[in-house]
C-alpha cells in the first residue's frame, strides 16, 4: 500500500507545483501587460510600476482574462490609444509566452 501512497503524494506535489507555476506565469504576464500598455500610454516609470500592479490586481476580480481585457481596453481607449480587442488579446498571448520564458530562465 505504501507504493500507492507514495504515488498519490507525488501526484499531489506535482499538482501543487503546476498550480503555483500557473499562478506565477499569469502574475508575470499581467505585469508585462501593464508595462506594454503603459508604454503605449507614455507613462512615467513610477506610473508604469503602479499601473502594472493595477493590472495584476485586475486579474483577481473574476475568473479568466476578461477583467484584464476590459481594464486594458478601457484604460488605453481613455488615454487616446488606438487599440481593439484583438490587439489586446494578442498582447496577452505574447506576454504569456514571454512570462513563461522568463520564469523558466529563473529555474
């Protein structure tokens, strides 16, 4: 029976590690998205840091990426930046790849 217990613990550990990595990727992606949008809005470095944190916090409003998309679209449009839904979603995909790459380099 210990073989099954060991196997179960291994699966639980892997699941926890995978969930932790997914959370880190999303948080890093959102930080990068904030920096991307701040660059388009021509924010100062201090404003960029604050905006990146605001994008990270937007993720916690509801499950999925829709809250982040709404925030970015609203803020970019309010700043007079020509942007559409497809452009924001492409940035989300691009920044997710970059976030995963950065986190893999840290290992």
